[in-house]
């Protein structure tokens, strides 16, 4: 095939995707080191490998979201880096978190993706019906995506990715965090799609999933380790996999001994049996010996993909846990380590855990399983004291969690899925913290920490941040932290989710070792291999306990004629479905929905497909498509309306701010508390004192001694005082050769001090004028002041129009910054970028609703300013809206730039506050006069768009339309805005690449 | 270890160290914490002035006599005026204001000098831009003073004459605005730091899942509250102290009060802010909510604290509300301590409300953390 051709999609029978020498480097880190592979249509290709192997990077490159550093990828004959738009038109991509908008409904999510892919309305209803049927989401179309269970979210994600029937479907870890029942559904759907001729890539860290793929690409540390059907890899292990049956209680010891044998490369527990893989060309003698010694039978079993994988990576860890060796046997008073009776938790009307009772014996591994939303997390949380039960009680190590919480908690260790390490602390500091928080101190603390460092070989990483550690070491650190205080009971919440098999084996080696020392383990998991390690498994479904038995006994229940040796996964599905009472649906292979899908595909003749492709190509090639834009705008508006916090920021905050600016921020001085010290007894002095009391500016405190008032000036009770001296009358008679009164102000409040001095002098001047007898020669020059625009000199009139600008800054910059940052955080940005929508469309689609919201808020605030606070509007509404529109450009642009730089809400908020709100408040002339600032700061204010806006707002409200000034201000705002947009576009384009 | 206040020193120490490290270990977050507040102190202390300097004025002199020339010369020589635009018609004058080239324009009538020389009052018309109400009023004040002075000079022809009053501005004789702004800014910026650090502390741990880890350990609610309080208290107090010292040594503002007393009040003030921050944090389920909550508390606090405009100007019920704002009380203390040398009694009078706020908010935060477990 001619990979250089770029004349549109080609329809060979060859590979759908050709990966040719792809290298991807992030700085020094080489995520992919030269990958060559082909992905064929009509086949399910598994992209398999441990965490950090480079799976997601390769997926993103194939989806055209990232450019490879070296090499090239062609998809249906199109080069993914240079023909991104065309590639997006024929590719479906589901990112790790499904790329759904959680605040939109199922149907709204689907419409969005349909329109982004350029489907017309008539096509919609057909396709929707087909996809809803196919995913069985029909009954939930009106539900918010965020309210769906994990399995349903994943199906919806798939439905969105399948919109417009792509030719290549890329699924990035669709199985993570999804229970076996939902996963089975997904397999069924993918199978139907590949039968239809689609090329499907499924990336996963679960090796049992890999085994079900038709073709596997195995990645490890950025290199392709294996390329072929899974059977080809497992075939190499022929005659090397064995099972030692019937070892029951001894199985953990047997596994440890087996793993310590030279000849054994891997081993796991399977219920009451131990499964072992021999090294290549190894002698089976020692293993037979071991089996004989422990009285078990050694049977050859078919190899699994996981065996081959571990073998390929050089085998798993040994069987001895140094941790367990060092740990003393646990002493626990009671035989029962954990127990709960009639445990119930209600949230409102809904019981998340309903009357659950069980007991966990000392030294037991107890598994808590169940589909998503079955209530196992709630139960688990009550057992370790994170939630208080509504009813019933729970005991840990004999202590009631309700009454003796602290004692109970000291007996338990806890390790969660996300490892719960402090990323902001170094490895050593994390260890110190865990030791301290469990009350270890002095020598014991030092010893325990050193011991953990030694056992887990954390020495070289002590100063590093846990976030930078390889996954395996992160897990070791989490274990070290959870075990530092030697808890007799250990709670594990999905401890190895997404972890590669080698790391998982090391983990279970330690756990098995601990259990042999008498530690009790409670574990929740979605991972069926982990369930095999348990002594007993409790299965929860719809808030109740539906089964509690050993893994083997549970598996036994699922035995059927065609399934003589069911796996744990089979057992799980069987039990859940038995509970549901309808077995027919998935038990039979014939699947009506899948059939329909197939029929649909077959009924289409080739020209129609070609036509459709051509049309999709055409639309994709359009850099700017109004319909896609409309879809994005609709999506954004729906989200906006649905999110109470946006509404709060847009409408409640402005009202509060206006209120504060109207009442709390007033520069008008009224009723300033002034002391008047009347030392003279004369009539003139009395009349002057009365003149001070008579004005509305002062609230006078009369006094006869200046010492009385001096103290009140210090305590802030008075803003100043006037002394009318004893010889006032004689001074007045001397006609101005010496001052008449003394005015003392509180200079620590300079603004108030100025007003006091000015107004006191004013009162004095008036008094002098009206008491001609005391009048000194008239000053010859007087001023006749006139305040334009604001004759009553009401500072509120000057402040309130400016407040509109503050409100707009908050909506424009802060809200936009937060909203776009959230989109990055939730991974929906990635999903949108994998559709044919272009960057300008995405950005404009995102901003248009906020632009309109901004204008609406402007009109709202302006009306409030005019109607409620009585500020006139002398200019035209047209001018007001024109200025507001111009201001929204820099405001939104700044928010966008901030979010594309920060991509995390906290930093985005910080930056918005620092670069948006505070300058708009302090450097815009809103309260503080720009002319009075020092030159460098005056220069800085020219970069603050709010400065021009506030200027224009005041003019529109108080003066009228002054277009020359408006136009100059608009030009300045638009110029600032274009700079922001330029950088925001550039930053967004390459964001995924860095 | 038991009883009413179950506290383990070891557990507490471990948590306090953890909190301090999570704020200070990362050099970037250290910088974000220390850099912007100090930068803001510098920029805003120069930017935020309600005084009027360097404002542009317009003059339309229709008189050519001596009085008008002396008056114009006096205006041009004054230190508050920037550029003096000379207009030649009433329209030009109006445009100067409309387009904001001048904050005020003076129109001198043709009869001005004649009136002045004949002893009648010479009246000049001053038109002020009402859009800039505050600066306009101050400008008018300065212009009036110049007018009066010029009149007196003309009348006495050089022999000085006393003003009818002697004005003394105590504590800050030259009304240097910076002396007012810098102490206030130290309070405001500490408010933001203390609030943000604490408001995010619990919310962040909740988002990352480490809060669960903490709750399954034997640590008590009281310990969690204390351990979240102490680091923010230390950081807020240190930064507050640095800014106060910058006020004394960098800006050369006279400090006449008692430093230990002010320091004690600073600690109490930060404690009350930390209490509010923790209350926000304990009710927020995400960092975004915590940020918005901080915003919703901090902005009104600053506006109503008396920093931008005096509390006495506000309506009475807002004045009562302002009593619940720690910043309002602290501003009185810090400004009093700088230039006024406020005595102990007056300081204490403003201290107890902060203590009450701290006790109430910290207990509420504790209750919220505990009830979130339900």
C-alpha cells in the first residue's frame, strides 16, 4: 500500500493503521522507542502493557491528538499528523475517562458528538435508535451522564465514539473500574463491531482481557515486545503451566515455597489450588517433590496469556516476603478480627448498605466483591470507620467502631486504590508522617522507618516526590505507610487496580506472608484474580449480601455442561444474574442488538459507504463549520444552565457586589465625628460651635477641655476636633492677623483628614461671612464650583458604573478560567479534540455562551444600577453594549489563556485573582485615581483592559455618548484581547504534546 | 490521651510537619505564597492612593489682567497639578472634560482682574468632572486654597496674613497616604493567604483521597483541626510580620505603638481568619467550592473593613455586620500601632471580638469535620 498517498481514504484490504518507526519523547523521557505495527480491519487488537508502557501515548498519536517525535502513522492511508481533520472524521476515540459531559443527559451527549461529526438530523434518529438499542441505554436517555453507573458511562462513551460509524475505533482502557458484568457487555458490543469490519484497538493493563483479543501488541517501557495473536505467545509456554490441587489451608505456604524454587518463574493462588509456571527448560522434578510433600496433586493446565507475559518479563518475584519475616506474629485477643451485624447505611430514602452481617476470622483474607454501585464501598467505609452506620454495628479487633473509635482505628491499616500518598511531601516525609500519625515516636519510630526503607528498598528515592516514583515503588511506599504501626487488621480498597502483573505479584507475596503471621486482610476488588487469593468472598448486589463462601464454592455454583471449569468472573456474572432472575439475555450467544448492528452494516452497499465517507471527509476538511459550532454552543449553554455555581457567579455575586459598592464603599463623608472644644465663653464662640453642630457633615461631640478629646482621637472615636480658644473674641476683633481656631485631624486616615480640614474650614468661612463684625478683609478671589455629570457629587454614581466592569471581569475571566480548566481536568477536552472540530471552533463554541452570559449580566447589572440605585444613563444602550462586547474580548481571552496555562482549577483561580480581579479593582481607576500613581504603575495600567472599560462606562452613564473616546477605548481593549487570544490558541493547539 | 481533649503529641507533631511540608516543600508553591503578596504590597502601596497628584487641568482665561495671570501661575506651580491645557473657547473647555483630558477646568471671566482690583469678589467658574467624584472634590479643595491664597497675596501685596484657622494633622502631619495603605495592606494580604491556605487544606485532601487515610488513623478531630491551624497560623503570622517590618524599615513609616502587643494581635487575627478558612474548607467538597467560598468571604471582608472607605460611612446595619469581620478590628489596631501609638486599653477593646470569632469558627469547623463522617 502506498503510504505516501494523501488523496483521501483508500480502501485496500490491508492494514487500517500502519505505525511506522514511531518515537515519542517528552523532554528526556522517551515514552515510545520506535514502534512498528499494523492494525487490521475486522479484528480486535489489544494494546497491552503495564502502567507507563506508552499505551495512552500511542493511542493519542493514532487518534491524531499528538504528533510523534519521529516516524509516522497512517490511518486508512491518511497521515495522522498532517491530515488530522480527515483522520478525525473516520476515527472513533474513547479516552480513559470516557470523555463524557457529566452534567448533560445521555441524549444531549450523543447529539453533541453526532453534530460534531457532521451528521444531519434525519440520520440522527436512525443512528441514535440503533446505538441506544445496541448499548441498551434506551431507558436512560434523559438521565445525566454523571448519574450513570461506571458500566453505563462506559457504554455511553462507546456510543459517542461510534457516532457516524468510524472505520477505526480506539478505546483507551475501557475496562478500568468496571465490574465483570458490564465488561462482558462491552465485549459483546465490540465483537459485533469487528464482525462488521471495523478495526478496534482496546488498550488494557489486564491480561485476561488481552487473552480475548484476536491480535495483541504488547508494549513494555515504550518498546513493542510482542506482535501477534495471543495464542502464539501462550504457545511458547506449552507444558510449563501446572496446578497443585487440594492444598487448601496450606496454599499460601505452598505458593511461597514454590516461588522460592529455582525452576519456578511465576505462581498465583487459585482458590484452594496453587498455579505455577516453570521456567523455560526447567526441570519439573523439584515441583513434583513439593507437590508430593504437601499432599497435593500436580496437573498440567493450559497456559494463560498472563503466564506468558510474566515469563517474557523474566518472571515474578520470589515467594518470601521480607516484610513478613521481620514482622512478629500478631496477637489478637479475639478469634474474630472484624465483624458486623445488621449493618445498614441510608442516604435519604436510599439504603446503600442494607442489613449486612458477617464475621471475619483472625488471619483470614476476606474479599468484598460486587458490581459498581452495589454498596461494597459503603460497607467497607463503615468497617474502617470512615462512615457511621445508620443501623447495626461494626467491630474491629473487638472494639466497637462507634464507641471506641480511636482504639479500633489503632488496630487497622488502610491502603486505597489511589495509594493516598501525599504528593507534596517527599517519600521520607510520607514515612515520617505515617509513623507519627499512628503515634510512633523516638527510637521505635526511627527503627520502623529504617526497617521499611530497607525492606522495600526505598533508600534511593527518599528525597523524591511519590508522584515521580515508578508505580511499583509507589505501591511499596503505600504499603510501608499502611503497615508502619503493625496493624493486626489490614483494609485494602482495590489495591492493585491498573497495576501490572509483576507489581501485583510482589504485593500479594507480602500480603500472603503477613496473613501467615496472623494478620487479617479485608479487600474490595473488581479484579477477579485478586478474589482468588481470598479465603472467603462476600458478594454484594443491590445493597445486600447475596453470597458468602470460598472462591471454589462460588465457582462451583456456576458450573454448567458447557462450562465445566468456570472462572471467578463466570461465577460473579452467574450469581448476579441469578439474583436478577433473568438469565436468558447474556447466556445465549444470539444477541438481537448485535445482530441488528450486523444487519445494518451488511445492508449498506459499498457506494453508500463511500459516499458517506466522502461527505465526512468534506465536512472534516472544512476548518470552520457552523453546524459543529452550533452543537458546541448548545452543549456549553446546557452545562452553564445546569451548573448552579456558574449561575451563582453570574447573578448572585454581582448583586452582592453592587450592594456592597453601593453601601459599604462610600467615599462621601457624612456624619464625621468631630469634637468641638469650646474654651471661650463668648457669644461669638457659642455661635461658631453651633454652626459646626448645624451642618450635616459633622456629628459633634462638645467638650470644654482639649485633653478630653485628644484620647478619643487616638482610639479612633473622633476623626478630628476644633479648638475655639479662650481668647477667641479678641482674636476675632483683631481681624485676621492671627488664626481664630485650631483644627486637629486624625492624620492616620489621610482621606478623612483632608475632608475634615476642608469642611471645617468651610464651616468657619461661612460663619465668618455671616458675622460681618468678625469678618477679616474679604479674600478677593472665590471659585464658583460646578460638578458636571454628577451635580450632587455622589461618589456612588461614580463607583457603581465601574462596578459593572468588576462583575464582568469575574464572569469573563474567573468563570472562563475555571470552566475550561475543569474541562481539561475531566478529560472531555481530549474527547472533543479527537472529533473533526477545529481549535477555533472549540474555543469559540466554548466562549460564545459566556459572551452572551456576560452581556446578559451587563444588562442586568446596568438595570439594577439605574433602577435600584438611581444612577442615570445619559448615553445610549447601544454604546453600552458595544463597549461591553469589546471588553468581553480581553476578559474571555484572559480566562482562556489562564486555563490553557494552568489546566488545574486551583492555579487557574489564583491566576485569575492575581491577574484579573485585583488589577481590575486597583489599577483601573475604579477607586484610585490613575493620574496620581507613580509613572511605572501608570504605564502598567495601560495593559489593564478594565481601565478603558471603566472609563467608558462612567461616560456612558453620567456624561453621554462621546464616540471618539469610545472608539479609542474599544480599539485598546480589542488589541489587548487579540494578544490574549493569539497566545491561548497557540497554547491550546500544542497542549497535549507537552 | 483520653478525656475531654484527647491529644497525642506525637500524632499532632507528625500532622503539623506534614501540613507545613505540603505547603512549603515545593519551591513553586513557596514562591506563589511569598512572591505575589510582597509584589502586591509594593505595587498597591504606590497605586492605591486617594490623594490627588499629577492631575491634568484645563484653563480658559478670558481676562488678561494681573490677577488672572497670578492665579493661573499659582495653579501651574502647585504640586497637585499635572499638565495645564489651555483652551480658547467654551467648546474646547467642554471637550477637555468630556474626553477626560482634564479633571477640572477653570474659566476666568473678562472682568476678573477688574473685580479683584476694585475689591469686589473676583469669581472664576470651575467645572469639575463628576465622574471622578472623589478626586474632583479634592481638586476643588486644592484650587479653592490656591484661589484664597492668591487673593490674599493680591490684597496685602506681599504682606502675609494669617489664615482663619490653623490646621494640624496629628500622627501623619503631611497626610502621606502610604502610611495609611501599607499597614492596611499587611492585614489584607495576610487575610488572603491565611484564608486560601486553610480553605484548600481539607478540600485538597478530600479530592486526593488522603483525607480518608487520615480519618482511618487513630487521630482525633481536635488533632486534625489543630494541625491544620498551626501551619497556616505560622505562615500567616510570618508574612504579616514581614510586611509590617517592610512598613517600618522599607517605607519608613513611624511605628509608635508596642510591637509585642501588635504581634500578639496579629496572631489572634490570623487565628480568626484560619478559623473562617477551616470552616469554608470543612463544608466544601471540592477545591473549586473552597476557592469560590474564599472569594465570597474575602471580597466583602476587604470592602467592609474600612480599608477602602471608612466604616462610619456605611449604613448602620452594615456597621454591625462589620463587627463580625476580623479584618475591621485588626486594621484599627495595626493603623493605631503605627502612627498613633495606641494604648493598651484601646487595643484590647478591638481584640476581644477577634477572639470570639476565632473560638466560634474553630469550634464550628471541628463540628463540621465530625459531622461529615455521618
